[in-house]
């Protein structure tokens, strides 16, 4: 393997960097690997990987050097504003007669099929679908092999009207008592019009359970949206974390609002019928239409996309929590009351106390409006939620917060604005990483005007469409990627190793023994084309 060089670091090295270098040399000696060449200039550190080093040794060097690079980049204010110019497809919705919206063949065939987690710990799913002509069967047949179904679950069916639109018959069925880490096949519908799908349950709750999430926001139903969806499906993500703004049907009027909810349900079915989507609501789900007599917020969304909110003792489907593999995922509602003493505030106060980092070390929060955002679009709209909740996010050491709303991509360093002696964000090791992924591809187009100069807290930003993945490797490390859509191709653009806030920073857990270091290396496979200059969380 040829030598690889990482340059562009600050000319002056601070004491923390020297401590990281010392740690690197000590561990290298423990594992009997060759450390950095002592003759190399400390002002221009490089990563040299010789051909005779084993895979484990190389990965150890990469992990340790990521910590060094974190300190260098953090102290060097090395935020990046991408110069990439997006050659986007037109930001218009795909015509309704396009094949991506095709209604399944057969009389009253189930359509708009999607699943989500149905309980707190991942042993249940909620399966939803729509029949257009009549209610039909509301049963789900489930089994461990295709075509052979061992049990039947009974669901519910309902429909509703929205102005002069009448929905199809919406079926929702809770399938519980499932085994962990198991592939299940399911069938819905009657006779020749029945349809078959499958899903896989997550591993049992365990601090070292590996799991891969896809993250999408502000998707819509344009050709750019289709590119995002297809690219995310190529990543083998096991569950999708969706940060709000689904169909953008609210950009239509009268009967067409409901029609575009139907088309979006068919649009995402190729993914959502197989991988659970963890839903959160955005501003485009509010749909406040006084001229149509529709003034109750979230009506279409709530009728169509159920969540397991009772399992986390929430009083609303708009905010809730689930545990999946080694992650505890909290969903918040940016457009529901959240100030002190409101139901959402009281629920979050209790839910954070329930988090057990010994069992689910990864604490992830989803919301729609970003708390930190350096784009002119929606600037400061998340400020009120920041004031209310940021101190809790730091107190409980949330690992990462994903948001949407801004139609661009941005990632922050670990920062907070909770100190009484400062009115500006400052570095804070207890704070989350904030990531905005409102770049799914909807018809409103890109938010391509970032504020200048780039704030110190902003690590990377780009006005382009795309999606993210978060691949949890074990209790200490996860690998994050943001993938840009570039003329129909998926291009890995921003990536870093995310260090767990609880296990990675707890002093007594830093005393890793040699055998534990080897186990970390064995389970951590650094992603292809991992950009070392973007590491450091």
C-alpha cells in the first residue's frame, strides 16, 4: 500500500495535539506497530502506512490520527464551505402518470405500503397500506419463509375527508412479539390482488450491536427526490430516520392535496415497505388551509403515518422515542408547544431520564427546524427550541441531532450556547454534533445562500441534494457519511468518525486494555473514501 498524506493542518501545534501524539506512540508500542516516523515534521504531520502492517494495525493508526486531526481542525477554525455548483434537475414534481407513481395491478390491490417500529424496543412493527375501492381485508399474514405464513395479525381500517378529497381505506396493523434479528415475510390484500413484502427486525438491545441508519429530510416527489431515494436504498441502510417534510402536498390546493399524499405514498413504497421509517413531522405537514375549512394541523399526516408514541409514554404521535439495536432515538416536534410545562417539555424531561447508556449508548435526536444553521434560509428559526432544550442536550450528552427544513447540507462541531458569560456558541465536549439534512430534493429547490463569513461552529456546508448514513459499529464508534446527488450519481462528500459521548469520553472507560483495543479494531471497518480532514467528532 502506498503512503497517504494528510496535510493542511495548522502550523502551530497546541498542547492537546501533543497529548494525542503521545497517546498514539504509547498505543503503537503496546500493539507493536510502527508509529509515525519521528523525523517527520510536526508542523506537517502525515499518515504513513507501510505495506507490511496488518489490517488491525492500520485501523488503530487511523483511529488515533483521527483524534489528532480533530484537535488540529478544531483549533484551526477549518470550517469548509463547498464550492460545488449543483447542476440540478428542474425542481418540479414528477407528473402523476410517471411509472414511479403507478398503482399496483389488480382490483383493490394494497398500495402505499410502509412500516415503522411498533414498540419501544424493536420487537414490533406497524404495517400500513391503502386500498382504493373498498375496505377489503385488514389482516396481515406473517411468516419466516416466503409464501408460508405462520400467523395472522388483525388491523384496523378507516378513511377521512380533506375538503373535497376522500381518502382511500387506510389500514394499520400492529404485529408484535417478533424475534430480534430475524427476517419476516408478510402478505396483505385479497386473492390475486394480494402483495408480498418482507422486513428484518433489529438486533437485540445491546451496547455493541452494530446497525446502519439512513437519514433523509424534506424529500418531496421531484426527480431530485427520486435520485435521493434510490441512492439511499443503495446504501443497505436498515432503517430510515426521516426528519420531516414528506410529500409537499401542501403546495397544492383543494382535491389535489390528497392526491399528492397518495402519490407520495406510492413513491416511497419501494423502500418504506421493507425498511422501517422513523417519522417526524415538519412544517409542510401542518397544512393550515382556512379557505378550504381545514384548520386542524397535521390531519393528513396523522391519518396516514402512525407512530408508537404510547410505548414511550408520550401523549402525542408527534413526539416519541424508540430504542433500536444500540441506539435510543428521540423524535421532537418543532411545531408543537415545547416551552416549559407543556406536554412535550414534560415528556422529554422524563424520557431523557429513562435513557440507559449502558444498554443503548447512542443517543440520537430528530427534529425538523435546525438549532444551528448558517444558511440565510430559516436562519434562527430553531432558536426558541435551542433556548429551551440545549442545556438538556449537553447535560445528557446527546451524540448527534439531525434536522431538516433548510434545503442544503451542514454539519457543526460540538458547540453550545449555554454559558452565562457568553452570548455566542463555544466549543463544548458535552454538546451534540448538529447535522442539517433538509436536502432531499423537494420542489422548493436549494437554499444556496450561506451566511458569510462561515461561523466557527460550522464544520462543513454545501447547497446540494443528498442523504446521510450513520453506521454504528460498537459502543464507542460510528461512521457517518453525507452523500451528494450529482447528475444521478451518489458521491460520498462529507464523512467522519463519531465518538460516543458516554463511552468515548468517560474517564474510567478510557482505560482500555490491550484486548479491548483489538476488539474495537476488529469491529470497526473504516468506510471507503473516508475523508480524514472531515473527521473529529
